[in-house]
C-alpha cells in the first residue's frame, strides 16, 4: 500500500500510463502494422506487372504512368482441393504487417487463398503517413488489378471467385476498383473482382460516372475516425446505390471505434487509444468536373498527376485529436460480416441473416447502419 492507502500496483500503473502518454511519439516510431506476429509460414513470393501513376487522371485506356514491378505474398489454405477462391489484400499507409497476416490466416482458415500485395517495397517507400502522394491510390489500384490478372491465370485459382480487401490507405483502391471505368483499362480478359471490402477507407472523391461492376461492396468504418471520416463514405454509398439500382452494398459504422478500430495493438491495453501521426487528408475532396479533369474542393485547385503532391499539402494537416481507437465489439462484428460476405460470394454458403446475397430493392433487405460518422 502507498501512504495514501492506494495499492502500489495501481499507483505504478497510473504513473506508467501517464509516462507512456507523454512518450507516445517515440513509442509510435515503429508503425502499428509492423508490431506483432510475423508473416504466415509457407507464403510464396510472386512478382506482379503493374504501373506507377501519380493520380487517378492517369487511369485511362491505355493507362498512363510507368511500368512497375511489385511483389506479393501468396498464401494458400492448408487443406485444399480443386480450384480455390482467393482474396487480393491491400495494406495500409504503414506498409505490410501484423494486420495483413492476421486476416490472411483468417481467410486461409476459411478455405480462401490470399495474395497480399506490397505496394511500397519496390517503389522505395517505407510509409505514406506524412506524404500520401508517395504512392497514389491509382498506383495501388493498378497493383490490385495486376494481382487479379495474375491469380486469374493460375490453374489452382477460380477466376470467377476472386475478391479484394483493403485497409486504410489500401481501402480506397479496393473501393475504386469496383467502378467499371477503372476496371476496363486495368483488367485483362474481362476479369473483375467478385466482391470489394474496405476497412475505414478515405472516400474523398467523386466521379461523373460511378457505374460499378455490380459486385457486392462492404464498407466498415469507425464513428470516431477523424483520419478517414465515415461521413465521406456514407455520401459515396448513397451515390453508388442511387446510380446502381439493385447494387448489393452494405456500410457499417461502429460508433465507439476510431481509425483502425479492428486492430488490437498491445498499447491499447495501457492507453485505450493511440494518436495518429502524419498529414491527414480528411479535408481533401477530389471531384471530377469534366471527363478526366479533377478539382480539389477545399482549395479550388485543379489537380493532375503533376501537382497532386502540392494539392494534398494544401488540404492535409496533422490532427492532434485523431486517434486509433480499438473497438472489440466492432472488430468482432466486422469479422462476422466479412465472413458472411465471403461465405456467400466466394464459398457459396448463405450465412444466416446475411443481406448481401439479396437485392437491396426490397426495403426489408436494406442493411442497417450503426451510426452516421458525424
């Protein structure tokens, strides 16, 4: 006991937590995604033929930018027979790490192959937390389609059952890949993704033509996320539903969750939440004003691949209130919804209570949204 009568362990705990809060910049010097377990054993290294593009205006036919080789890790289920379903996985802004390997194991346990794309390594980029233009969403989307094209040619993969999932930085490309205007210049032989899953994506974009491929879409966001605000994705979801009647789209917002609400970083047990570093583009919104022409709304700047770095600098800034907040209930629900979707679309197993196998034209099948991200 201390002199004040409080247990010594409790007093020490409070002192440690206070010290850790003051030292968080040093503690976060190691990216969140790099902490924890290593990559699954038995992964196969693959090379993908992609492109590096500065901005979305270069995703056209033929694609702009430069040819780029990127690497990926292919992980196959331990027990398999016949042609397998697969998921392409896109990492967040701190690069590949524990989160990717956690979900890769989940998918493998469900009987699904995983191709985890490394969009940073071959481009000489460690992370994009201070410069989102270091690797563009357009480049990551090109990587995603390079992975789809690669998997579709493998004799052990069913090309009609390949989905995509992205986290944070990789989540927006996972969503953009659902638009037909981007599939056409990047996919080979009519390939398309069977489903799209985006964990806390940045949805600060709009296009004149937002016709999708028709594949189901699942968006999962934290209600307290100031990095990739859920309200932007709610607007995108409304537009996609309006412009694509019958589209199977579900968006779930978890009010208690912040950015990376599904990632149980060990520091959460001590601090409850973690500050998010970097220049945060939460004020940025790129709107297509004429075919292939884009304007950033907050600055009014016309944006191309030549000046996107400057444009992002104009609308991005550190946010001292932005935090990664783990929501264990939200994380469990998100995994359950992910399992239901891949079970229905990739494995052919209708999950109890799943709405993503039914048309949303019927109001009874419209998925419930928890919170609105305001």
